[in-house]
C-alpha cells in the first residue's frame, strides 16, 4: 500500500490540486449548476511564503477586481458587489503542521493534527487564521454529512503562529473565511510528507463544499 506522498512543494501544491480537481468534478455534468445560486471559483496566488505583497499575491487588488468583474456580469445594481461579498464564503486552504512523533510537546494536548486524520480546521485568537465559530461550523457540517474525518488545531499559546492568505483576504475583501489544510510533516523542506488518504479526504471535502455550500448557508441563522 502506498501510504504517503514525499515531494517538495506539497505546501501548497497539494491543496491547489485538491481544490482544482474538486471544482472541475463539481461542475462536470450538465445539471451541476442547475440549482446553484452562487458562483463557484478557485483563486491561486503567488508569493504566500514571502508576505503576499506583490502584483499577483493575495495582498494585491486582484481578488477584489475579479469579484467585481464577475458580479458586474449579473447586473449593474447599486451595491451588488457588496451584497455578493456578504453572501460569499472563502476556504483558505494551506497545508497544516501534523504532529511529529519526536516533538509531541510542540502541540497542545487536544490539538494534535495527525496524518490520515483528515482536513485540519485552524484557529487563532490573534487572527493569524481567519476561522471563526460560524465558518468552522459550516465546514464541520460538511464533514459530518459525508462522514469525513476532520481535525481542529490551535497553536500553543507560548509559541509563535504562522499565517495564511486567509486573514489577508478576510480583512481586505470582507468575506467570511475558514482556514483549513491537510496535515503534513517536514513543511518547507525539499522532501515534504503527507498521507495519501488525506489528499482523498481533502478532495472529497472541497467537492462537497462546492456542491452543497449554497444550500447549507440558506439554512444557517446567526444570532448576532
């Protein structure tokens, strides 16, 4: 059994592959978009590892510009873009740090993402990740509905925390966001490692998201 994948740049080619494959398969049949009330899309950015502040990075206007052009295709109603953003949902998918058997103390006891354990939902009170209670709930609901494994991660409070493009886009565009990622070891090395079945779980989770988010979102009522 081929249990693991070893390669450079799994972070973040793995999540890029899973999201694109899921989008293609979620829109492949003639009836795929028959009852869809939103627009399904994937955005891939350069320079995430060096801050995203470039012409093609997440810190540029490219995301908001793309949303503006897409929204304009549906009409020129005043505030249509703002309304569309409020109804939208962003999955920031970037690989997660799995528990290393030699460094167990680097993780909180109840937040130890494991290989083969499914997608990891990332939380951080200092907004290094953009996940909140509502966005994490939506993603967990998809997992429960399709019997997919899901994990939760909070960094130890005495250790620094990495970040993703999630907070950049959430603050720059104003879109609801959840930060997730497949668990891996040896991140940023020349021989990164992840589990084969976590690729499968990620693909299935993203595909379910594309196909069912609009329906789930209509059923959610948030008491603010």
